[in-house]
C-alpha cells in the first residue's frame, strides 16, 4: 500500500520497521518493555475481551495483552506496514484468536459494535488531523456500547518546558503532525467525537499518556 502522508513518521517501513522493537528498547535503555507492560496492565483486560488494535505494528503490545486473555478473548490488529504484518504473524502463527489484517485505520472500517476495547498506540500523533478524526469515528463505531477506547501517545506537555534530552530529539525526529497533536485539547475533541474521557494515566512524568474513553450516550 502506498504511503499516503509523506510527511508522517508513523507509516514506517524498511530497517526501522524490521527493527522497531529492538530500537525502542535501545533508545529507552530497556525501559520500553516495562512501560508497555504497565500500560497493558492499566487497560484492565478481561479474559474474554475482544480487542481491536489500530496500527498494531509488530504485535509487541498484543503479546502483553494475550497474558490477560483466555481462549474466549481475541485481538484483531490492523496495520498497513508489510514488515509489521509479517512480524505480527510470526509472533502468533496459526492463531485464530490473535490476527492481523492489512487495513488503513483512517479509512472506513467494517466493524460495528464488535469490540470491548479499541487500542491505538503511538499512531495518533503522526496522522493529519482529518485522519485522526476518521480513526476516532472508526473506533467509536467498532466499540460495543460499554466498550472502552484507549489512546496511548504523547502526554499533554509543553515542549519548551521539557528537558533538553527530550525536547531536542523530539524536534529532530518528530513530524509536523506530532507538533500539531501536542497543541490540541484531546479531552474536548474526544467529547465532540462522541466519547467521555473516564481516565488518564501518565507515564514518565507525562511524556506518555493513556487516555481512556467510553462511548458517550448518543
Ligand atoms: C510507531 S508504530 C507503532 C506500532 C505499535 N502500535 C506499537 O506501539 O508498537 C506505528 C504503526 O502504525 C502503522 N500505521 C501508520 N499509519 C497507519 C494507517 N493509516 N493505518 C494503519 N496503520 C498505520 C505503521 O505501519 C506502524 O506499524
């Protein structure tokens, strides 16, 4: 599938995609594993949950989720990256309960009220705003009425107030959409798009945040 937004840094491929997990653990001095393990614990996954993971990547997060699921639960990952899809399938060979499909999460998805949880991790910030709104619409429609939507991404920090060892790499490595993401009030936007934010967990002094939202009454 062609890359739709050349300026985005989340449509990853090649070397970066093949070694994504290793590189993340390297740049975070091996903290990444512990961080994701805490985030997935904070999602309070029930054994029979049906989870939709938007931009699932290599299945790194899904692997942690499976620790909370039994045979009645399932994970469906969606991604566009060839390398990501291949690595995801290698992690769960022949599994009916943990699968990945190639789909854009910013195009209309075919799911209606099917999932208990929808999760997206470090995808949201890298999309143009209209595409984020489409992702929100997809998440809302895919969720069951009491379902929960989880956005794991950067926290609501002022870049200028961050220490230089965060600020400078961010400025160097991040795309224009990430700067736009930081400026927006996600509580209000989620409200406008039919969600109630019910919780927010912060990690590494608010560098990362897990927003937890429920489908609002129509
Ligand atoms: C930064 S990686 C994060 C992967 C994974 N969520 C994680 O936290 O490890 C972003 C992922 O989103 C996928 N992606 C980016 N834009 C997408 C889109 N529009 N539709 C589906 N997947 C997308 C990329 O292929 C990549 O695997």
